[in-house]
């Protein structure tokens, strides 16, 4: 989200969050390369052409910028769906974890199976502190922006025509209009009530029950936005609501428009703390560079944003 929560009252404060995509929260840095060489000549930039039946291979550069050991959880989206991939020659899976020593830098080779003919949006994410499940409010607040980074590309497979985005009609999902004064801009926040300005950090829940909550989505008052939104439960993509199969919504909001959309999940059966979060991904199916290495200029924020991770404290029925 691009508002912050006051530590004392739990209310949203419309102050901007400082965010550096190249050094997320000054805790790690990432890059994408075609070889394990950290130079501009080997950068994958924002697009890549692939032949039919050609796998997509690359090297994810991770820099641990903290004076402590850290593990990083890696996942990929292709066309906004979590996708199986191999990592450093491992078996394919949707999640992979790598551990780095203090101030260590490392290249991690990844590979995705050949894609169908067409233009695909690809994004690779890394998450920090996924082994931590503290219900402390200060930790929960720290997961807003600080512990997610990503790199995004267009993949052209024997075609250069971008798919047409089918935007979700949020009125059919009983969305509420929050009004232009709602204190988030160009971003996302999860709350227990529609258009709530009270921060939500943890929830005591029963295994197997349905948990209802609200995904609040907002444009900046100065410009319209387009976006995709997904939900992760224990870092696995799940349907956005228990009464539907869709795992991604595509949205378009006019300048200043802010909405709250009802969402739900089935609580995991295993007791303990589980993690719930959503990710706001701007500008779906847009051409990300005008020529190799020259990014397209957009009038909205271009970096994917996480919601605060909600700690679900699950107990048996």
C-alpha cells in the first residue's frame, strides 16, 4: 500500500512509503541476466524473444545487503499464474528457497518450460523473512514493501501482439466505493471491513473455516491505473474467493477511484501461524520497453506491491 499505519492507533496515515526497487528496504538487491555476469551487457532488461519449444532460462542475481544470514523464497508468475520452474538444476516446483551469508551475492539459474506462441507477461519474485511467523505488530508492519522484490519482462514467443486485457467488473463482485479521501493511493491493503482505515495484522481462526475479508484497491488522485491482483496463502496462489475459481483479477480505476472488494479463503487445516497476503501488479500486458534496455514511460507506479502479510493463528475446531 502507499499509505502507512500509525503504530499507536492502527489507523492509516496517507504518508508515502519510501521504496527503492533495486534495493528493497535496503535489505536486498536483485537483477535478471542471461549469464552469471553482473554487467549491463548481460542484463535481460524488460523483454526477450523466444522460439517455439524454447525454454526460458535466466540468472537471478540476489544481493544480501544485511549483516546476517538470510533465506529468500523465489516464485514466478507467467500471465499472472504461479508457475513451476527449476532453480539451480533442482526439480521443478512453484517455490524455491536459497540461503545467503551476510553481504553475499549470488546468481541463481532458473528455467521455465517452453511457452505457447504469443506474448506473455513474466515476473520473478523474491520474498524475505518467510520463515518468520511472529504475530507482533511491528513485524507485520515491516512486511509492507520491505520484504518483496521482483523483476518483470515481456516474453515474445514467435508473436508480438499483446493480449487484450479482460477487466473484472467489480460491481458484479459487490465492491464498495471508498471515496477519494480513503487514505491509500495507487496500491492495495487488506482489511476486515470494507473501506476500513484500521490496520489488519493478525487473526485468530479455526481450521477449515471460511475467512472473509476485503481487498482495498486504489488509484492515485492524479492518474488512472490498471493492475492485476493475486492472493497468496503460505506463498501459494489461491482463488481470490471461495465461491469462484479465478486466481487473478484485472482492474482499471479512474483517477482518484478507490474500491473495496470482498474476498475469502478457506483457512488451512494445520494448526499454527499461516501467512495471507495479496500482490498488486501494475500495468498488465503492456509493452515494458520501447527498444532494448529503454523502459517505456508510464503515468503510474510500475513496481509490484505486496500487502501487509496477515498472520493467521490457526487452532483446531
